[in-house]
C-alpha cells in the first residue's frame, strides 16, 4: 500500500477542536482532507443545540471550516455501524444492569476503523483528530506511547485505550499540547466559524443526558418493568422505576428514606432488584475486567494508576493477567462505586498503558 506521509485525513465533527486540528495540519504543510462521520440523525432543538456532534448544524459547520481552509470535505454515512456497535449495545448494557461508556465504544468499534479505512483509500498515511492526548516514539523500545493531554481538564486519553501500535503509527493529535483557551484563540485568530461554538455533551445521541428516557423511546416494547429496592440483607425498601434508571453509586432518584443516605450498591437484572446501601458499603478492593487491550506489551503484576471512570482521578493498583483477555485489578486502597460496563484504564504517570471493560467488583 503506497501511502503519502504528507497527506492526512482530519476527523471533523463541526466543533472547535477538530477545526483547529485541521488548521494546524494545513499550517504544517500537509495535504489535508476533511472527513466527518454521519453517526445518527439526532434532532437538535434551540434548548439543546450543543447536545449532539451528529446534527445537520454540525455537518454544516464542518463543511464551512473546510471551505475556509480550502480543503476537500467528505461526509461518510456510518449510521448503521454506529447503531449496531454503539447505540444497540448502549441500550442492552443498561437493560442488563451495567453502565456503558459509549464514547470509548465508538472510538474502538466505529470511528477509527472508518477513518483509517477511508484515509488509506485516499492514499493518506495519517488520521488526525481533535482529541486532547499526545503520542511519542520510544527509540530504545522501538514502540509508540500514548500520553495524557497537556491540559488535565480536557484530557481524553481515557477514551483511546483500545489504540494499538499500528493505529498509533498512523495517528496524529495536533492539539494534545494545548489547552482549550489556546485552541479557541487560534480558531478566533484564523476566523474559523466554530471558534466560540459550545462544546457537545459526552453522549451525542442522548438529548439532555436522559439515558433512561432515550431507552424508553428506543426500545418501547422492552422497557424494564418496575421492581424492588432492597437492603444488603434483602429487605424490601421500596419500588424502583426500572433498572435502566440506575447505576452503581447513584443516590439521586432512589427516594428511599432510611434515616441516613443510601446509594445504589448493585443491580440484578435477573431478580429486577436494586440493592441500596450506605456509602461505606460501596467500597471494594479490586475488580475483574475483560477484553483487555494494551498499547504495548506489559508484565504481570504491573503497578499502575487505574481510572475506573472518565472523571476518576485514578488510584494506585496492580494488574494481574488472567486467562484469555481478562485482568484482575487489586487496589492499594478500596475504591468506591465500581460499575460493571465502565472502562478501567491503566496509566504509568502520564503514559496510557491500556484498558479493559469492567466485569464486576471484588470484595
């Protein structure tokens, strides 16, 4: 495959980050092609205009920026793959009592597959994105490394743990060394139409972050029926609206008076019960995770900083390699609200090592 190292496909979402990524690639002398994946037909209202990265408005903004930069622009229909690999699985995870992470699922199963395929078809060696993360080459080890973005408030490396050596070889992250203010300043100085555009929410296809309402509309014939809230001892405490309304660690919406605050400890789709417990009962010493992916090979018993959700600061832990593609994680101190379905992502300092999908917490 004869690929041009000075040609790059930039993933454009219609937001300021990807717009500046395209700007920087052009300023660096690359032959730039803008590409946007049409993921869904999410409607956008005046009250939720920033709720989606898939709207007609976003596609229009991306095309306008491409015109300003005088680069070709393509809109690729990937709705079927997105529905099968992200939306359907997102819904099914909630129906089975887990808490999915659709952004990591999308990067793994949809975005990068499409982007690399199209880039190579167009003869481009690189795909550039507007993610806040960084990559570097380790000459001694002869391998690529992936690192957190310079701006800790915007770091998006957590969502990219599935990228391996081949993908990193062909990836560029132009804004990884910048913070949001610098990105907006560059966009403004260049007169880009997206310079002051509001940021989209994390779940692009769920308006107003109401995932339960989305599931009710998406699967009206399979809506989980109301069930029982129970204590750790199995005592009935009240009724719940359906298990898809809840996630481990949640307090809001339980509406159970126990004299002290109680939180969702676990969700059992078989019995249709949600167990509530005091905060002290939400801590666990470790977890099991499956479908592990490593940026590069690691050793058994590795000491890491493990993040069990995107906004989690990270905790000291050791990772033990289990049979197949599973890992066991043991925390130095018990961790609160380990939610099955979320991603656990491993770091060594600023370097991202890999990640896996949480199967269950361990006592």
